[in-house]
């Protein structure tokens, strides 16, 4: 397992388990708070009904006499049937209504601060400063605040609530355990799905570093990793294209666009092996532009470059796709003609020589005339291309000595 996958796995598992534990911790507290708020709300409704009953009976509220009478009535009321502390003040006014379990211990204070029920903290009839009771929960009848309830204890849970709370905790613990068991395989699967394309990218980059430039990775998503894979493929395409372009530049003559001597030397050996296996002849041709130095001296080097470019164009047009045409150096050109007999090669080169001679060189510069001399050598079976090249050079030298603008072929094939 890779380091990145380990980190992803631990992060996913830690996050999920942490969330499950957080939920398992918070849920009981939320349920308990809901229980407390519900219990308080029921008591507040009961308080409001008790006070409302008092007001309907005595048509007064908010005086010290009301406070004393209300406290006396509630204390001397009938027994309360609920478990815990007796029901809240006002119960005796509506004896048919009892508080549901569990109950609270409350201090009940009227709007003037007189304690109607002291709970655990105050005594009945005590007058509290406003700062001591204004934080309590207001008891309203309509929009009128008729009292403040100050909880002085926590609710006493009922057996039913205790059973529910215990069941909830057990269910949450079981859910946590099940979630942990599910999280592990899911986290393994998810971390592996995230890391797998990255492994492919790493493998592709390492192969590129080893020299294997042509690489492709799968694009299986549209997320950031998918975008990375897509960008890598695009980058690789451009890199391969640039590499091919650089290779092409390194193997071609900048001026003429023909292959250079380096390329010819690389390819000729393999070509010779091929024709030898096929039991076919190979012909090598060396050509040289006649009086090229005089062209440079009489018409300028710019014209000389134009002549080289045009001669290269005529060479490319005259040769076959299987032939190799290269600028061997200066104004010298070399041609490899695989599977070509001496007669075929001589016919091809003679036709090329005439095309060069007949070209309208005046279109480049008035008074310009260009011819070319060639030397040929053939072997079958091919034994030594360097020896063939040397023999073709001798034939080229002979063509120049014989007056130039001609094709000379090695007379004794054994020599080449």
C-alpha cells in the first residue's frame, strides 16, 4: 500500500468514525434536552391554567394579597398524585389536571417579585429583586406575563424514558460498530480508486524518464485526477511531437530540407541488410553540382543557396519513396537506390541529370546555368556499403575529369 493511499485511508476512516462517534454522543444529549424542554412546556401550560383559574375566580392578580391567597390555596390543595415533588402551584384550582411524570422543582414568582412557590431555593412570600427572577421563563396568559418560572432542579426521568434512553444508546453503539465495519472496506475501495490513476501517471512519467516518450494514461473521471490525466496525455502528445520535430531537424539539412549525412549513415546499414535478405541489388549514387564555387563567386552565395534548394527539390521529385536522398556535404548529394539494377539506376539518374540541365535557371539569375555530375556503384549481394560509396566517389571523379554533366558507372562490379 502506498504512502498516499495509507494517508487517504486513515483520513477517510478517521473522519467517518469521528462523525459516527460525534453523532452517537450528541444524539442522547439532544434527546435529553428535548425531553427537558417538553417537560418544562407542559408545566408552564399547567401553571398558566392554574393562574387563569385563579383570575377567573377572584378577578384579580398581581397584588400581595393575590400572592398570599394563591400560595395558601395551592399549599392547602388536595394531595398530588404524581411521583416526585407535588404538582406545581395552582393544581388545587384544577384538581382534575395532573402533571405527567417526570416533574420539575420550580420557583414561581409573580410579576412583582413575590415568591408564590419557593421550590428548593426560596420561601413563599419572599420578595425577590427583579435581577433574580427576570431571567426565568415567563408564564403568559394571552400576551400578558402573569408569572416567572425558575427551574430549581432537573426532571426526574420516568421508567419509560429510562428504557428509551438506554435503547437509544445501545442502538447508537451498535450503529457505530456496524458503521466502523462498513467504513473499512469502503475506505479501502475509495482510496484505491483515487490512488490507482495516480499510480498510472507515476508509471507513465517513469517510463518517459527512461526514454519511452510515447505514453497514454486512462481518463476515467471528470474530477481533478481526470483533468490531470487528460492534461498529461495532451502534454505527452505535444512532447512527442516536439521530440519528433527535433529529431527531424537533427537529421535534415537546414537549407535544402534533405536528410543529412548522419541520417544517411544511420539508415544505409539497415537498408543494405534488408536488400541482402531479399537477394536484391543496391545502388549508391554520388552527385556533385558542377562548378559550384564559380556560381558562388560569380552570382553570390545567396544564389548558390537557391541553386542548392532547387537541385534538392528536383532530386526529391525524381526519387521513389523507398530511396534515400541526402546532402552529403557542400554541393555533394548521395542517393541510395534499393532493389535497383545498374541499368535502372543509370536510366533514373540520367533522366535526373537532364532535368537539372534543362531547368530554367535564368528565373533565379540571368546567365545562370547549372549541371550536375554523378557516379554510380552497385553490389549484389551487398557486402560493404562504405566500399560502394568509395567506388561511387571514384566514378564521380571520373565524370568530372571527363568534362562534367554526365553519369559514370563502375565498370567492374567486383570492385565495389
